[in-house]
C-alpha cells in the first residue's frame, strides 16, 4: 500500500512538472534581455497584458535604479520610433517600477532608460520578438 502511494505521488509530481514546463515558453517570450548600457546593467522587463486590454511593463526585482538626475522610461517600436514616457523616479524617493503603455504605441521591441537631463540612453533591454499591443 505504501509503495502504491509513493508511486502515485511521483506520478502526480511528474505531471505537474510537465504542465509547468509546457507553460514556460509562453512566459519567456515576454521577458527582455538584461539591460546593458552606460549606467543600467542588469535587470529585465516583463510585459503583461491585463484585463481590459492594458499593456504593462515591469522591471525585475534585481533592476538597479540609475543615479542619473532624470531617468525616464523610453520605448522603441519595430519601425524605430522612440516614445519618451514617464519618469522612473517619483516624488519622495518612490520608483515607478511599472508603466502602462499608451494606446498609440503599436508594438515594443526595446525598452530604454533615458536620462532627460543629459539626453543619453542609460541602458537598453530588448524583447526577442516585437510585442504587439493590439
């Protein structure tokens, strides 16, 4: 009886593992490469489509906020159009770790951290394929 129970637990564990492996590739498609650049190296961005059709980008927990005076989120689409969006640093030392993308952006290929004061890209992360916003 004990042997049957341990085999059952092994079988259930294997099935759960296979189910998780089957879902991993779809999640991996919406994560960028790590940031690389002058001031931002490391950390990634995850894309999530929320209920209501809103598209949200979020930096990972290991993302280090650059020490530059005015870092902003900046998006590049598949046509090379650049969209300067919200500030990364907010009042009272709060950090804007996620951003809801405006409806006028058709897709996203790269996410940049841009210093509006120095007008320079601090770091850039890329999706393996463009993320469509429709």
